[in-house]
C-alpha cells in the first residue's frame, strides 16, 4: 500500500504531471507523423532518458507508447495514411467518414475508444502483472532459458513479415549480443581488436540505425507525393447515441486487445485488425463497413490501445517484450539499471505503480487532446519530408553521439541504417533483431548456468516442469503461424 | 515449407526467390564460424560450462539452418513495398557520411547549415527561401537546445569555446 501511495505521489508531483502532459502531446504528434511513431521517438530520446531519474525515464517511455498509439489514428482518419501500423485498420472507416464531412465525429470516437481501451488494459496490467511475477519469482536458470526461448518463438507472429525471416532476424540479434567480452571467461568475441566493441554493441546506435536510419533511406526511395488534409473537417464530436452504439464493441475490443497484447511479440497491429473483423462480424449492419461505420473506428482504436497495457504485462513481469515498442522500452530499462522481472515487483513496487499511474494519466490526457486538438495536430503530417527527415538524422546523430561522446557509435548507427534498409527491402523486419539482442544475453547466461546445474546433461531440463511448459509453448508459438494458415485455407 | 507470405504472386523465375538471400546468409555464417575459431583459448582453470565460442557457434548453426530452409521455401514473406532504388539513396548516404566524417575535425555545427541546405535540395525541394530559413534556423535552434540549454557534449570543432 505504501508503495502504491509512493508511486502515485511521484506521478502526481508537479514536475511529473508536466512531463506526462508534454510527453503525451509529443507522443500524439509523433504518432500522427507517418513513418515516425512510438519506437522512433523513444529510440531518439533514449540518450536523454538514460540520464534521467529511472522512474521518470520509464514513465516517459510508457506515456509516449500510449499516446503515439492513439496519435496514429489522426492521420488515418484525415489523410488515409496511418501514422503507425497499429492504426492501419482505422483508415477503413475513418477516412470514408472524414470524406463525408464527419472527421470530428471520427476523431472523437478514436480518442474516446482509445482512452477506454488504454485505461482498461492498464487496470488489467495492475492486477495481472504482479500475479504473473509471483509465479515467476520461483524461476531458476532453466526456467528463464525456456522462457526466453518462448519469447523468441513468438517472433513468428511479429509484424507482417515472414516467419522464417523473423527467426533469422531474431537469431542475428542474439549473435550480435555475443559481441564483446564473454561474461564468464573474459575472452573477446567478434571485437576485431577494437576497444569500442569490447563492451558489446550498444542498444542505442543499433536501434536508431535499424529504425530511424533505415526509415530515412526508405523515405529517400519513396515517392514525393504530398498528403493533403480532407477539405471539410467537421467539428461535430460523437454524440451520446454514438457512444451507446459502440459500447459493446469497445468492451469486446478492449478485452481482445489486452489479451493479444499480453502474448509476447503480438502487438497493436494484430489486435486492431482482429478487433475490426470482430466488430464487423458482430455488427447488425455489416454492409455499412467500408463506407464509414463508426464501430469500425471504435474497434481497432480500443484494441490497439488496449494492447499497449497488455504488452507491458510480460515486459514488466517476465522481462519478455510484449511488442516491438516494449522491446525498446525493455532496452531503456536495462540501460537505466532496472531489470524487469519478478524481483522488480518485490524490490521496487513504487517504481511499477509510477508506471501504472503514468499510463493511466496518459490515457486521460490524450482523451482531451484527441477531442479538442486532433484537427490542429493533423497539420503536422503536412511537414514536407525534405525538411522532416533531414532533421531526424541530425537528432539521431546527436542522440547517438551523446551516449559515449563517440563518433564510432555514430558510424555504427549509419552502418545499421544501411543494414536495416537492406533488410527491409528483402522482407526482414528490424524488431526481431532488437528482441534477439535484448534476449540474447538472457538466453546465453541462463543456458550456461543451467548446463552447470545439470553438469552438462541436457536431459536435466526434463526434470523441470515449468521449463517443460515453456518449451511446449515455444513449440506451439513456432507452429502457430502454420496452424493458422492451414485453418485459413480450410475456411 | 509454407509461410505467411505465400499469397504473394508467384515469381516467373525458376530459382527459389530467396535463394540469393540464403546464399549471402550462409556465406556470412561461414565467415562468422571461422571467426569463432580465432577466439583466444580459455585457461584450463576457467573451463567449465559452455566455452566462449560454443554459444555463438550454436546461434550461427541455427541461422544457417534457417537460411537453408529459406532457400527451399516458397515466397517466404514479402518485402515492404519496394520502390525502385533511386540515386537519392546514394546521395543521401554520401551526404550523411561526409557530414559524419567531417564532424570530428570541423565540428558538427560548422557544416550543419550546409547539410541543412543540401538535404532538402537533394530530396527535390526548390523553395529557396524555405531552404534558406531551414538552413539558417535549425542549426541555431539545435545548438541553443542541446549545447547551451542541455549541455550535451557534442563535437564542436571550430566552434569550441562557444558552448560555454
């Protein structure tokens, strides 16, 4: 109880309230910019976050995550361009509504349903994460090894890229995690004699390069079409009748989004598409979908924001990222010296309550921001990319250099930009690499410790029921895309 | 092996579409494996558990196995929409590379106005007053924010001394 009060008091301090408010506005703005998003913003802010007070730094990342997820809906509705992948499903009904002069109604519904979905999932996070952590408190190295493998197995479902390519990306990330001095023996691995590589590959140059740098090069290759706002942006907000009409849809989608978010590596994009399909299936007027049905906005928006809280459950309780953004947040936590997992719930509960409080506040703040400021924020999407991306590179340079005052890190960022660009053109996603890099150390350490425990006998794993359960779940995770595709073919 | 991108249009080529990827990855794996053989030996008294080269070798083996599966899979997933490679990518890389290369000696703010002027021009912008305003204002804004206000240590080069 004391911890909850301490955490909440921390969040309600004037400084934190201002930080949360500003981070929410910034998150909504960045979410509204196609090509940017929560990952990009957190990644660019990482060098500054890691010198902040740890609780404030992580609250900041969580707030940006929530706000940017909502921000993506603004451009989906107004210019038919999702600001974030999770808002792609919102274009299906949002843009037709905006075209017929109901942009205000659509934006208001997106803000309301996002806020409800987000708040619901944070409440689930508050209840579920400690329970999960209590179970995980009894984990030893074999269980952690199995858990990390389970987390990696879920790479199969990450993003819209190929399962095999996700696994290759994840394994490449694990391989990158072995660069530097071996923790057990002090032997240098893949350092090529460079002292800069002895400490391993830093998260920040890698993440900035793979996400921001590769996007810069993708934008360089893209067309120069300038998006235009819809001409009539009606100011009418959703009515009470609208809210009554969608309450069932929001309830179902919030549940679905939270559940999908909890599954490691599943995220808001999958949740939003599933919720949209469910809303259509449950609707009394499915024929209205595609022409501007308001349930078609409520469903993906409540689901994708619910997925944010859901994704934080395994991230905080087990140290296994629930989504690509939480993988980056997990990286930030590690750099701040906070190792998520069961011990965190025992040792720093006030830290967790501050995160919960920050996320709740963010969901309330963007409700008002969304209702009254969305149309204004939408204009940011009209910033010409010729100026936007030149600035993004400079921010990436400053952020990367500032960690170690090292141009080597900046060159690493540039190199990973090219690697990320080539990967994306060949159908590989950057997120599995980051997840592999984050989980790689856990995999190696827990495997090494387990083998010592079992005196080099692999069959020792079979004497650990929880580890076996996670191995079984990992197998299921690997098989899931194939089972899903077989079921889809049968339909 | 089926995969999630199998609904992509079938390629008219006879060779598996990801064969080139697969070969490149296998070559990288072979190079990586050879590098693991060059790791320094571990003193006898420290030899317990996995040796330092074993774990990377296992991971390389796993990547190699996936690469082989990729070679024989159908269309293993679609790449993001692939606009044709434009000269702009190369010129952008050349610009940022030159900028980074000169940052240490000349300072990152010294050439920033030039970078800010060239970047939009390379990307097709021709509104000269806008370019001039961008090239003039952004460096000042970033310098004021990061150097003066936040005290971020950045390579100032020729402008050393202005950072306070």
